[in-house]
């Protein structure tokens, strides 16, 4: 009887322990479920803050966008998208160290592999912070994941230019001559001892079917006569009225570059290119196409550029490259100033280009000198201070 009582007491004590353990597990499960529901609710509200931040970004109100993303991060601190989006807002606000910090968190929290957006934004911030080696590493990671990312490739080229890294030039193999191919190599007397030969430049016509031939209009090439010319010849010369001749500095007869002896040289001919001034561009692609055609004609480039107003520079967005910026500054310096054309509205327009800070950091000292000279020609101290501060010279 006593043994049965002892056994019963042991069973009750064991069951009480199991009941206590079960109740503890039940409470833990209930707490976990509550925490999970709370997390899901917070995540949903955080996404609402993300959408609100996106709307502020579209309106270019980056301060409010930062506030919205920060509220979302408070509710959902493990959301990599919120950190990446806030980094973009910081980038527009030129708070580059904050951009780097948020991109670090976005990269760390990303569960789907490489966060390309965060890496690219961090690279942009590194460029502004002049940490070009770190920017290069991030851009290489971006291109490894997205080889066709043209924006990252272009920025990497600019970074390499800032680091003075030359792009390797592809070497083409030497021509191979077969027994049936005529050997046009001509022996050079200076190289005969070395056993070498020269290849003359042979130009051959390319026969193309009509559908592959260029549709570009052939430009007229008029001439200007230097020296004496009879009135009959002068009256017989005519040029199309629809074309605009690239203006040049008048040539003085006392110029040391010209010979004073004109015997036998009554008609010394200098070729001048004449082209039509294209209409004002409405897209960056249209500007680049016309600019490449006109870049060898500074006077026409100046007339083409003079059509642009500050708001027209918005067509470039992120597409202006360092070479075009350099050429525009050169045209303003050497074509606008001598003509006393107004140029400050072009400086104002350049400030609307998104990546201007990055481009100015990678500019050569010659281009910086052109920019400084243009700013020094501004009529007021306020304008000079404004452009000096914004062009980061």
C-alpha cells in the first residue's frame, strides 16, 4: 500500500513537471506568434513609407524622401530596399558619407545575392569622395553581375581616367599574303639592311549596294581667295545662301605667316568648311549626333550651342560625358567670349546636368582653367561666387 502511494506521488510530480513545461512552450509559441504578427504589420507599414518616399523622390523633394525611408527603417530595420532607396536620396542631397553607410547596410542585408543598385550608388558616392580605387572595385562588381550596364561601364572609364589607367588597345594581326595575293610591299632603302619593308597606303573604292550606302547629304566645300582677284572672277563666285560659313579671324596682309612676295601666287586658295546650323536639339541623342558632325567647325558649334537655354540642358540627364563637357567649355571660352556673346545662361544650364560634380572632378587642368576664366568674366560678384561654389573649382 505504501509503495503504491509513493509510486502515485512520483507520477503526480512527473506530470506536474510536464504540464509546467507544456505551459511554458505554449506561452513561448503565443509570444512568437504575436511577435510575428507585429513584424508583419510593421513590415506592411514600412512598405507604405517606402512608397511615400518614392513619391517624394519623383517630386525631387529629397529631404522628405529621407524622412519617409527613415520611418520605414525604424519599423523594419532589416529591409535592404529601404536602405538602398535612402542612399539614393542622400546621393541627390550630396551627403555622400551617409550614402556609403546606407549602401553598406543594403549590401549586408541583401539576401538575393549581389545588390547591384546599392553597389552602383556606393561607387558614385566614392567618386565624389575621391576614393576612386573603392569606386573601381564596386563598378567591377556591378559589371560582373550586369556586363551590359552601360552607365556603370562609362563611369568606370572615367574612374580609370582619373587613376590614369589606360585602356588596352587591341592589336590587329599583320596581313598574310598568299601566292595568289599581289605583294604590294615596297622595299625601303633605309631598311633594306634590316630586312624590313614598308606598306604603302592603298585606297580602294568600296562597292556597296544601294540599301547599304550612306544617306548623309554631302556637304558643299566653298573656298576663300587670299591675295588679288579680279572683279570679274569675284562676281562669278557665288555660294548657296542657305549655308552659314564658319567665322574665322580676318587675315592681315602683314601677318608673319604670309609671304609678302605674291608673284605667281595670285590665287592662294584656303579651303573652308561650310555647313548648315542644325535646329535646336530636343533630345540628348540628337545633340550628340549634330555635335559630332560639327565638332571640327568651332564657329558653327558656337551658333548651334547658342540656341540652347538653361532649361534645354535638362535633355542630358545622366548622358553627358567628359569629352562633350570639355568641348562645350572650349567653345564658350574661344568662340563666345571673342564675339561678346552672353554665356552665363550656358553655365546655369550646365549646373542642371546631374553628374556635373563627378565630371568636374575628372576634368583636366586645361578645362578647369577655361571654366575659371569664364566665371571670372561674369558681371557680378554674386554670380561669380555662385558658379565657383557650384562648379567646385
